[in-house]
């Protein structure tokens, strides 16, 4: 199928920098004023407009003054791991007795459930702080309150019709919240709670009277950057500021040893990383622990101050990630076989996918759903057994369909069909009785059709157009790398063009190394495309059309190299 490319074209190229290339990039992303590129920490949105922030810091103050025990209840992904580590490090530094508890996804499922509260009660906490979860934990919060435990919910997920009866809720996406940035990750939300708590301690002159050195919370932004990028939340200006300063810590080797060791075992140089390295190298290794084993391994890797311990834990996480890749590939091959006969260009074809196999691994269904969504370009939910009677599903969606809204529509039109659900526009999770699975598939398809309202879903590759011939040089790649952070909602620069192929060869079994020529450029251009069909690309090709990003290859000597993400022969 031919590439469907849409070039981002801004009507106005704003003079934001001295580089015309960067001006095009920024203008294509809606940046119209240099202030939007000012990433000083002082430009962060203040915490005061977060609903519930005063009540939240009062709970923390009570814990500090009353020598209360605090229990952090996290989530089993990279955002949850960084949120848990950040909260524990900061509260411990202030002298609060604090521990953490993360539900094993196979035994307790997601969030603060009544069953998890029973485990928490054995740890005798006075206050539970949920991080990256809690907004949908109606029953769990009720159980904790009944047990005499105070609850502070910090979360960023979308709220349902009912809110938990917690002592305080901080979530920029809860009804009535006026915080301007709705895109904070879970780690970003709890970072803001800690900012507000430090402000209260300053107001009370607590640092001076206690003799505790004042906190510099900027020193913890490596964790905030990692969780933000790994959770794939949109990088609005506020998030870009957080990520920018976190990357500075990592590049300066002033971050948690665990992050350094996870980068090294991923064959990334910490001093040269980009934001995308956090998402593609570190995040998956943390997530692998939560998918296959216990996210506590990831949290401990982030908590330790010992390089030796961090190295040991990073190796364990890397091994789990290798196992995860194998499980995912096997499931993906089976899932692709199920949809092989489908014609996704046909208007008669279903607009959604729901797949299930009883032997599939519930920790990996979200990754498989993501791969299938990319191939079929439609909302996809992949299910696996939770136990003998229940299945758990993880869904991924396309920009035209808000998947949590689709699940809410199913729930409203078919009460009782779904046991529970939650999520965002592009990703969601749910559980239901196995006997309801076929009925759910039909209801979900109808809900997606209703949301589309007759409109179509179009798989488009967006680019920043073509590079000018004189821009095919090392300096362009260096400039673009320094211009970040890029990520979700602030896309990494990508370009498209046609090239003459001077030379090509398959390397590493399924990667394509090319030498290209572009009319007007001063020299041949090196390029590489990963995970191609080696049989197809062993055939003679004289010209190609490619979507690519300029990068730096310094394996032998420093040179421009195009990383090709989409490729077709002409």
C-alpha cells in the first residue's frame, strides 16, 4: 500500500530562532511566540489552581507533625514506578515514615481495590497516597476509610460519573479543576503536590526550625521526565519544561543511578540521550517488570543510590524485557494470523477489532493491541484470561475515536456488560465476564460506529515536508536534537522525499542500510531502515520514497544518517 503522507504546513513561518529549519519545525507545531520555547522552571504553571491541593498538603502536614505512617499505592507501569519512587524519596528525606505497595496485576488488578486495602491494613498506615491511580477506586477508598485510614488520591486519569470519597483528590482532569495543563502524567501530578507541600513548609519556617536542609525538587526531575515520556502524555509546554530539565540532569550524570544503568544496558549513552530514548529504552524495561513479574523491581532500581545495586536490577529488568519481547512476538504473530483475511480498505469491514485467546498473557495484551492498531488503523482491544470466569482487555485507539468514551457508551447502553473500565482517549483497560465477550464485541463495534458517525478513519503519516538540499548535513541533525524535547503532541521532526539508491544491503538480518543521492545535495547520504522485509528489499531498487528523521551516526566517525521510518520503492 502506498504511503499516505500529509505534510504539516504552517501558513506563517514565525521568526523564532536564527535557523530557518527550526522556524519551520516550530511553526508546524503551532508555536508562534518565543515564550512558548522558554523552558525555565519559573515558567511552570503554579500549583495553586489545582483543585484539592490545599487539602492534600494539609494531610501531608498532619503526617509530618504527627509522626504518622504513610503508604504509597502505585500503579504497575513506568509512570506508577516513577511516581512511587519520587514520593518515597521526597517524603523520606523530610523524615516521614513511608513505604509503598503496588498491586500485582495478576492477583489484584489495577488500583486501590478493597482486596489491596486488606493487604495495606497489615502495614498499619495512617495515610494512603495513591499515585497514578485512585480516581476510579470508589470501593477501595471506601474500604480504606472504613478501616480508619485517610486517603489522598493523586491521579491524572479521566474521572467517571462518581468520585471516590477520599480526604483529598488532586487530579487536573477531575470536574471543576482549573489547572491549565490537563496533560500531566501521574508523576507530574504528585510532583506538583510535593511542590505545594514544600511551599507550606517554607511558609511555616519548618526547614529552619527542624534543621532539615531545604528540598530542591528540581533534583528529582529525572524521575518526572522519565514517567512523563514513558506514559506518552502530550508534551504541552508545561510538560516540555519538566522533561527538558529532567534530561539535563541525566545528561549531566546527576540523576538516579538506576536510570543511568537502564540506559547503558539499552546501549544508550546517557550524555547524548533524547526524550525518545526514555520512551523506547528505559520505559519498556521498567514496564516489563509490571507486565511479567513485579514492578517493585523497577521501583527499587529507581530508589537505590548504589550503582552496583542499580546495575544488578537493570540487568534483571533487561532480562524481563527480553522475555516480554518473546511473549509479545508470539502473541502478535497469532493475532496477525486472525486478521490476515480482513481487507482493511473495504467499507464493509468492521471499524474495530476485539481479539482473544485463552492462553494469551494478560501483561502483554496492551502492547499487542498497539501493534494491531497500527497495522489495521482502527481501535483494537486484546483480551486474555484473568481467571476462570473473567477476562481482562487492553485497548489502543486512533485519533478519530476516543476509546474511553467508546467504553463509556457501551457501559451506558448495555449496563452490566462491562465489569469495570478506565483510561484515556488513546488507551484504556477493562474487565468483563468471559461469557459476555461476544456480546461486548458487537456492542463495542456499534459504539465505535456511533462515535464515527459515518466519517472514516485515515492512516496518515505526517511530516514536515522535504529538507532543502543544503540541509542534508550533520549540522541539521545536531540542531534538531538540541531543539527538543519532542514526543506525544509535539512530534519529533520527520521529513519525506524521493531519493536515488546508490547502494543498499541487508544488515543484522532485517535492517536495510542504504547510500542515497539527492539532487542538489553536496554528497551521498547514509540511511538505515529497521525491521524491513529482507526478501522484498533484496530485490533491485533504483529509487525510493521515504519518511525519515536526520540523526547522527558516530560508530566510526561522526556523520549524518537518516533514520527511515516509512519506506516504499518507486
